[in-house]
């Protein structure tokens, strides 16, 4: 489980200020998602999402199907690579 301390809150706020459009739907960003849940807090592993899209991604990550988890991970990674927030 991640420790979302003061340093993370500051980093998250800076990232949201820099990337203020949801990478999935284009709405205003409210949250920052770790692309690789076990990865770092580096910008390469972060993507800006609105609350509904962030919830959708986490709901899909919770899927019992490992193939579904891989598809979600791959889609998020592609969005990031193609210039998504």
C-alpha cells in the first residue's frame, strides 16, 4: 500500500496543475493515477484523470480476469505514450 504523505500531495498537485485535462475523457483533472501500481512516483508513471475515469480504471484493475487487467494497463500506457496527460 502506498504512503500518500505530504510529499506525494505536493507532487500530485504540481502534476495536476501541469496536466489539467483527463487523459481519457478530456474533463477537468482531479486525481493522479499511477500507471504501474508498483512503480515510482516519477512523471513517466503518472497520468492525470478525472474522478469518474480514475474510479473506472481502478474498478477494472480489480477485475478477477488477469487479461482484463493487462488490457487496462496497456490502454493507459498507450494513452500516456500518445501524449495523454
